[in-house]
């Protein structure tokens, strides 16, 4: 099955929303935070199943730029410096169609890990210490 190709993509910088339009007159809005935490990059997805890295503190992230990549994807640049990973048309369509479920899954993972969508204060530092395994 071929992915739907957007006809227009509009970045609303002030509201941190990406609006995507298709030929069938459907349109979707995806928040910068949603797109950032679901980035297709290895930094977020890892290099294989089970290696995903939970993204935290991204509530206030903004998209600075949208770039077209060939005829198959877009590349987003976020204000936290993240700019790797191409959102292919098929992946973008998946994010659009399953936005609500993916968002709830993300919120559930945050809660299970006692993590937050809110960024840390600029003067804070966190060191994660892994418990020693009993062996």
C-alpha cells in the first residue's frame, strides 16, 4: 500500500503545531511535542526493538524549521537541537492516523517511569544511577 503524500504542510510556529493536508481533503494537526517524542531518529527509537529511549521534558519544544527531503519525507529541526530522523510520508501518515493512541501510550510510559513532560529548570542537573545487579 502506498503512503498518502501531503499536498501542503504548514508550520504554525507560535502554537507549535504542524498542520498536514491531503488530496482527499483530510487534514491533521500534530504538536511539536508529539512529533519530537515520536521522532524516527535513532536517538529516540534506538537501533532496534526494545531500545527506544523515552523522551522527557519536551512539553515546551518548538519546531524551528521544516525541510522537504526528496520526494519521500520531511526533516524537522527543533529548538532543543534535535534535527535527525526523516519523517517519511508513510510514517507521517501513521502518526496522523494514530495520534490519539500514540499520545496516550506516551503518557502511560511517562507515568510508569515517573517521568515528566515538563523540562527541568535551567539550573538543575540530574544523574541517573542504575542499581547494581545482585550476582
